[in-house]
C-alpha cells in the first residue's frame, strides 16, 4: 500500500526532477515565478555575463512594486535616482529576456503577492518561487510558494529548477469561532506569539481546521503570508470550493474543458488520512481578542486589552535583554496599557492586508468618523484593480471624507523603499507584516494589527480595541 502523504509531500514529490543525496536535497521543478525590480537585477546581470537566456520566459510575471511612488496621481517617474535606475534596468531586462512586465502605468500593476493571485497566475498544485519571503502567500490557493535569494533567481531563470532541501512538516489545526472584530490577522499573530519568531524554522506549515475552512480566500492569504514571520519556509491550506470559485473568473485560470480537467486534479490536493507530521499544534481562537505588537518582532505581541510586559518578569537572561532593547527602541514603559499608546501615523497597505476585503473592513470602522488631530493616515491598495474596485464601491470616498490619503498601489510604507517613509520617533499603527527596527524608516516605531484595528487607531489617535467602536456604531 502507498504510504499516506501530507499535502507538502505531494507537492514536492510531484515536482522532484531527481534526488541529489540522502540528506533531503532534490532538484525541484518550479512552475511559476514572480519577479520585481528590487531583487532581480543581479540575477539578470548574471545571465547576461554567462550568455544565457531565460529557459521558459512565459513562466515569469514581472511587476514594479517596491520603489514606485504611491502619490494619488500615478506617474512613471521614480522618487529617486536609485529607484529610477532599478526600474529602467528591470524594464530592459524584461524586454531582452522576453518576460511580461506590469509597469507602474499598467492597469494590472500592484504588489506581486496581490497581483499574481488576482490574475489567476497562481493555481493549486503549483510550486512557485520568488525573490521575496512572503511568497508563502500562495499557500492559500493550494500552491507551494517560497522565497529565494538573488543567485537562486538566476538559476531559476536559466533552468526552471532549484536545488532544494525538503522541510519538516507542521500541522496547525485552528478551532473556535472568531468573535466580532476578529479576523485572520489576529489568528496568525496569535500563533506567532505562541511559537515565537523562529518556532517554525525548518518547517512547512499546513493550516487546517473548521476556523480555516470558514475563512475567505483573501483572509487565508493573510495567514499564509505571515507564516514566514514564525520562520516557516512554506505555508499551505488544502484548496476547496471557495478557492475554485475565487479562481474561476480570473483571467489566466484555465477555461472550459481545461478547467474541468484542472478541477479533477486539484481535488486530490489534500493530506491523506493517517499522514504523519513532524509537529502537530492546535490553536483555539474562540476566546481570542484583537492583537497588536508592542515590540520590534512580530512575536512581541499581545491582546489589545493587555499591558506592555515587564522584562524583569522574564527569567531567561537573553530574552530579558531582547525585551529591554525592544522597549527602549519603542519608547515604551512596562505596565503601560496598550490602549493608552498614542500614534502619529496610520498605514493600511502591504501584501498582507491591502486586498478589497481588508479595505471593506477598515471602511466599516471609518464611516462617519474623522481621522484624529495630529495623525497622518494613508490607504495604499494592494493593486490598481483593488483600488479601482474600492472606488466603484464608494470605499475610497469614505476614506477621503474621513481624512485618509487615498493613494496608488505599491509596497509603500511596509518597507519604506520609496518616498513613503516615517521619521525618527514617529509611531505607526500598521496593517503590514514586520515591525523590525527601522522597517518603516530609521528610528520609526511600528505596531502591527489588522486593517480594522489600524482604522480604529486612526480615528481615535491611539491604539484601541476596534470592538468598542463597532459597538458604538
């Protein structure tokens, strides 16, 4: 009898060209890759120097998303000479190597991990690699996505394969009905807090359970996107009818008879009964409350009803020093109520939380309210198509009436590589994925939370439990 296999094993087995050793290394075939202007230049330069072509150009989709400006009026010009050089060279590379590019003026432009799914470029069963760690997002569609470095991008473009080492497997079963105001961002933040920023290092995580099944596809993307913040090199959810419905209308999804054939194959993508995981965890979110980070790592998080922790209560000396450093950088004192922390900025955007559902959640909080005095609030949609849809639904007007800046799509203040940068001492409520020191600007302080929680902070001027505003409304 065939041994029961996990979903991860099915993906790797079906894409293994050959086994390279007895240590788990294989030559892995890659179905699709997404390229951006920031992590690809050296890879293309390497191909040129070696006189090589891209092996299968049609497998690559290129987008400009990291360095482009997000000012309300879209222009092609970059905010600085370095960014202009990156984009110009990227455009030249795409022309020379025959790769399709969504440039900043393209109506399909946006953040790569938003654009690729909304185009139907990522499908269940695929193995996908890209020069960005949040490629794990695609696990929400039943694909296996992982980030790679520049030298690997070059190898991938030249051969459509990668030398890959098999990961251990972890299953996270999520149970419990989310209460009002709770979303998938709270689930993944709760998991990261529980297992730590390195708790899933060396693992691919499969998320399962009734809570996951109840989530929308976009909500699932948020969880898979942020799994990397626990150290995971891959994140999965078995595809289901919600995924198929999501993909059916996408421009690059199979059509007609090909769609029916694809469905037959996709319905085999699940973990077999009896398959063994290296690690098995259960997470009950029935009593979960909205989450926020207080420190400089995604695992330094707490419930909004909690207080800033006291490092002196930590018995591990190294961890105590980490907590003390985090509090110094964040300018916080132990015992402070999280809901008393005032902000100067509010940012809704990124590949984690800038899809249409995220904007709808935020708009429900903002409607009929005004951004608090002294707060600069920004909405940066995940793609131009998301932006257009939000305008059609009237969400954009809700945000602008409240005093939010309604901007063009791009990575923006998630990593501050364009002109959307915080100043030293600024404190930002952010729907992004990382709160590292200097992530949004040198000396800037970032608090991660859901889009609705960011919206609530924006209109009150401080971190606040979004449930209190929803009840007021």
